[in-house]
C-alpha cells in the first residue's frame, strides 16, 4: 500500500480527515513527521531542520486560513548533542516568531535516525477546506515553485544557499488574507500537480491550468538541465509549501496579500485535471 492509498483508508475511517488540518470548534490542529532519510539531505543544518519541520505544520494552519498560535515538536535522534539540539530549537522558535506564534516545547526520544514529529495549533471561526471550489472560479497560487528542488541540487555546491532555500516562510499571513475570498484552499507540500488533483477530488470538479502561467522560482532555471527538468521541479517535486486556492476575487486577493499571487487556471465542470488541455499526471512528493 502506497502513501496515497493509506491516506484513503484513513479518510474512510476518520470522518474529519482529508484536509490540511483538523478542526475542533475554533481550534485548528496539524501534525507532521519528517525523517533524515526522506526530508533532510546531507548538509541540512539542525537550525534548518527545526525551521522546516515546524514550518511544515504551520503551513497546514495557513492552508486553512487560520491564525497560528503555538507549535511543539518531538526530537528523535541516535544521540543528543547540546549544539545540535540548541540549533534545532532556535530554528523552531524563529519560524514560530516569524508568523506570530510561540514554540512551547515538545519531547525527546532516542531513534536510529534523526526524526522530527511536529504539531501546530491555530484558530479560525471560518476555516477554508479543500472541498469548496466552484465551477468558474480562478485557480491561484502564492509565491513560486521549485525552490526546494533547487535547494536539493545546491547542497553540495553551496550548502549555505541550500539551507536558506529550505527555510521557507509559512504563508500564514497570506492564508488569512485569502480566506475571506477563497472557495477552497490547501498547501502544495506534495507538489503542485498532486495538490491540484487533491483539490479537484475534494471539490468534485475539474481544473484546467496553463503551463506558461505557473510561477517557477528563478533558482530552478539556474540548476535545471533542460525544460523537462524545470517542469518536473515546478509541478511534481513538491515541498514548496505554497498555497493553492480558488477564488472569484483575484484582484482583491492580490491587493491584500503580502506575497505574489498568480492565477494559473480555472475550475471546470468535469472531473479532469489538465495542463494546456492535456491530462496532468497525479504525481508528487512521496514520504
């Protein structure tokens, strides 16, 4: 059973599952697990690991249009070294401070590889789900895509820049600005292509996007060996943690967001996800 099939089983058995975060009253909760093997390439500093792992859960809070309040993490490693632990906690605290939340602790555990489990908490009176897209709405994204793929290519040649690229800004402010005008929203942690498929499935609709409108990060052009690689990094690599959403108020959203917002397509009345009129493969990041 692959990850996507496993998630399908969970959604069948847990009625509240299926979105970026769970909603209990006005509390929004998300949890993530990251491993050294799959998530932290050689050269990733413990500071970056703290920032990125907690940031991943904060990104889920952003995807619901919620206001983040706090985060915790479980730090598992073969051994505990003060310098590594301190750097991790600094990264975790700094990303929380960036979005106006507080890092409030967690747990320690011995583990055969460096592993982090994080939980972020936020609040929202009207959270935005993946299931609210309407035919005719515009599909938009924040920021640029391929940033993490570019970082992976740079860890050997320029680890300082690679770590910087891995320290993404969770789009919590943008999520709050988008929420009043969004039909559906999610983050792009599994890749833009897969996110479009997930949003379309949740909303029982189709999506048609145009390749030329997808904002590819400038750093991708510098490391990619050709246009096919650019497409792979921008659409399928994942781990960019941008917001993908639908709206009928594009100009209002663009005027109120603190990051660039780009329209890339439209919600359609069928059940297909296409790019330039051709079926877009449902492929992305796999844990």
